[in-house]
C-alpha cells in the first residue's frame, strides 16, 4: 500500500484550512496554505478543484477570495478527502480483482484485502475535528505561522495608510 503525495497533500491542505478557519472568518488563500505546507500553488489548485467538486470546500473569487470548508469539521473524514482526489488505500496488487498471480488469486490476497479494509475503516473514522485535537497539531501550526506569517492584504495596507495619515495630518 502506498499513499501518494496527492492524498497526503490533500489531507494536509484541508487540515491547514481547518486550522485557519478556526482562527479567522475570511477565506483562506491557496498561496498561504502553499507557503505554510511547502506545496506548490499549481498542485494545490488541482487538488482543490477536485475537493470543491466533491463538496468538501467552497471557493470565493476576488481580492479577498480563497477557500472555506463546505461542511462542519466533524463531518469531513480523512478517507473522504483521500477519495476526493482519486486516491485509494488499497494494499492489493490486483486492486481487489483477485487476478494478482498470473490471472488468479495469490496466496496472500485475503491478508492484503483485510489490511486495505482496516486502513479504509480507520481513515473513515478520523475527522478533521479529531485531527485538530491531536497532540502536536496546534504546536506545529503555531511554528508554521511564525515561519510563514500571513501576507499583508490590501485591506491591511489601507488600514496602515489611513492610520499613518491620521497620525500626521497635513
């Protein structure tokens, strides 16, 4: 069984989105997620397109655009995220068809089938809400915020400009 970067990055990006959503009400930009998680923006765009089509995220266009989770944290499980990006946790070489050894079932087919089922069930039972409560998630998120602070938005620049001009009237 091999979970590719597509599945891992999708889970990581949605967990990051969940963390940011819990700390701010505005939409979260892919560029912010990309910086914090060291994932290319173009790759995130591909993943989020699939996640949006599966109803896991919603997008907002424009200067203040970005993404929000489309469902409550306790309704988004890890397996749904992995499936949304066309990934599986299948440990069987045959993909469950039973033709793994010269067109017939191999000796260990049932073992790999059972493992695949256990992994899938485990991931179905872990939600984003549960991931947020895991031991190291918040401390890692705090470290990432210190390393990659949020970009200054146009709203922030306007506020800074207004504050400066009020402080020094002509």
